C-alpha cells in the first residue's frame, strides 16, 4: 500500500478507523524528514494491513498545531482510534519495523482497560 496524504479534512476519519494507522509529520525543508521518507515508503509497501499517512506540516499548519507537533519528523501510531505511539525523530528501518510489530502485538482490550482506569482520575 502506498502512503496517503492526510489533511485536516481526512485526518480524524483516518486515524479513528479500525486497524492501524501510522502518521508521518514532515516538511520538505527538513533533512531528517527526507532521510526518513524512503524508509517509511518501503515499510508502507511491506505492510498492506497498515495505513501509512503523511502530513506536510507546511501545508497543514493548523492540524500540526492542533496535534502539538513541535519537532519533525514525528511519527504517530494509532490503533482502533487510540494514539499508542508518538515520537519525534527519524527512525532507522529496523526501529520502524519494531514500532509496527509492537503496535500489531498490542492487547487492545488491555489498552482500553487502562484508558478507562485513567478517566476517573482525570475528572477529580
């Protein structure tokens, strides 16, 4: 599967869908972003069960601000609508593969249980 350009109009629907979505926040002037791009593209071709989104922070400044992106590249991973990974910095291919596998291996019932446990604490 190739990467998908995400915008303010498509971001929420994409990341809240069932399954795994990775999001690469990048900009054309960013050297590390350009180094990471072919690694990300290669991974997208190898994992047809994962949606690989890309967001150009120059074109989507309001979206980047809403997501509190302060450093690029930033990689986010969502599974079943839950943000489960968020890290700035370009990853080498083996590290990206580790992230993808870790997200695939998550016990989402446990993740949802942990989220539910945190909810009452936040409302105090």
